[in-house]
C-alpha cells in the first residue's frame, strides 16, 4: 500500500519514549502502530476501546492502588478464586 499523507502529533517526550519501548518489544514501529490504530477505527467505526470518565468508585480504587492501600493479597490463584467464589 502506497503511503500518500503524513500524520503529525505533538506528545510528551516520556510518553513517546515509553510507547516506543513497548512497540519495539512487539516488533512494531510507531508508524505501524498508528496505521493499526487507524485501521481499527475504520473497522469499528469509532475508537476501538472504551473512552469514558471514571466514576468515583473507580477513581478511589485507582488512587488506592497507586498508594498500595486497601489491597487484598492472596497466596495463590486457588485462594483468589475461592475469595471470588469461582
């Protein structure tokens, strides 16, 4: 497929560097990742993942997780599944 246009975006350097490190591990260039993203938008006829503002419960859980507060830990998966009643 012949590329006929350029897409430019201004992003924070750290975000770009962090993303490129992940993409490199996946064997992708930034351009390839952007092409995949744009193709998914076309296929989904929208952004290919949920975009929304988190509610208060989710915000509190995210804050607690970052601060390592109110976390449940389990010795193994069996203990986790038992707790989840699975």
